[in-house]
C-alpha cells in the first residue's frame, strides 16, 4: 500500500454503539445513516484490521455526511484510534482525538466529506500493519474543539480510512 | 411565573432541533446560536404578554382555568393554526 490507498471503509451498519451518547441508526430514502445530535456529543465506533500492506504513513479519515435538515452551518467532527494489540479490551484505550470541521451543503441531502488527519505513531495509537483497531467518530456538538453551529442532526453515510 | 431558566431554554433548544430533525423539516440558513436566540425571544415574549393573554380570555375561563390550563389552551390553538393546519 502507499499514500492515498484505501485501508478501510465503514458504513452505518458497522457501528458498534457505545453504552451511552451514541449516534442512532436511521434510514434516509433507503440509505442507512447514523444520526449525530446537534446539542450533545455523540459517537460511533467501528472495528477493523489495518491491511498488512500498510506502508507506515499517516492516516486520513474521510467522513461522508449530510445534514438532516440544515442547509448551512459547520459540524465539528472528531476521530480517535485505539490499537487493540496489548489493549485490555475490558477498558478503552483510544489515543487523543483529532478534529476537523465541515460545512453543510446548500441542499440538506447532499453529502459533505470532512477529512481528519493523523500522523503516524502516537496519534494512531501506534497502530501497525495487521493490527486490529477501533475507530471512534464523534460529533463535537458542544463545540469544545471548534465551531459546531449547524442546526439539527448530522447524518453519517460512510467512513473511509486512507493512508495519507 | 418568570422566564424559563437557562437550562430549560437549552433543553427546549435541543428538543426543537431533535424534533425537526426527526421530522426532516428543512431549516435553511439558521445557526444553532440563531435558533437559541429565537428560543430566548419566544420565552421573553410569552413573559411580556402573559397578562395581555389572560385579559383576552372571557371572564368565565379566566376565572375557572388554572394558569397551566390557560397555557395548554393557547398551545392547542397555536398548534392548530400553524402546525396541523399549515
């Protein structure tokens, strides 16, 4: 694998919802989506294995999403990685989340792609090729890390993980 | 009754966004802070006009209904006018 190669793709049906503050599964014109609330932070979690041909670079997590009802405004997305190797799975061990903002399309059903980047190493929880991992995607609805002023839910359509 | 507390207004703000999202109502060009300002203004208006509403009711209803019942009556009328009948 090399830079820009796709390493993993997740859809709403792959979500492993956390015990609390979880994004909720919904259907939009037959498309499964995950609804992230506008007033409180909510998360979705996906499990994968980093392909063995991963070349050791950073990662870019592309979040494909659309506004439920809004036609303007920004959503603040966060992503965090937990390498499962050496992790006691009875507790969580996500590395610090990385963040990025995306702006809603002028048509609420049209997607926006928001990229969140990770440098190799600690930001990726030192995840290595062939390693199992969890990816947690969060809407920072209360704007702790940046402006989130879009009214209404943000609907996650898909997540792509690429080598940067 | 005084205006709603900040936490009550925040709860209404969240509830409005949740309900409109569930119903897939389009909200164009309005940010979360803008919507919160509207919640505040609506509550301020209700406070400023509560006496006028009470005085608008016929004496019989004004006397017999509790404050909560008068509020519920107004809610029913507004809902019929602007939501169900929209």
